[in-house]
C-alpha cells in the first residue's frame, strides 16, 4: 500500500509490517525496514491487504481476528445511516 505522498510503500511480511522508502529515480529505494510485529492477531490475505494506512502514514487500520486475546475495549461499532438527516432532526436549524 502506498503512502498518500507516494514516497513510502507499506507491506506485510507474515506478522511484520514493513516499509520501503521510494525515490523518484529508478531503483532508488531504501532497504525494507520493520515498523512493528504483531502476534498474529490481525487478519491476513495473500491477494488483498486487510489494512489501510492513514494519510500522514503514522497509523494503520487493521482487522483483528475473531477471538484475538488482546482487547482494545472497542468491542462494538455503531453505524448510522442517513446521518445528515438524523443530525438535522436532532439539531434543527432555522432557515
């Protein structure tokens, strides 16, 4: 996965998240560098990345395997459909 500015390439190697810095010149790339290593609690797929990187390249969004032992305290997710209409209902404006 490329960074938003196109200067870094992030990839997974097993349980390791790696990064390579890429320059504008052909073959101008750094050696791979380990960013972090997980204990196997995140989903992987050979053909499709199960992660994304933030625009600033500082955070990753990853899918945790069901039953993974470490908990972040975020066991629920709430999805609000038609949120703009809900916002207008809760906070009416006088137009």
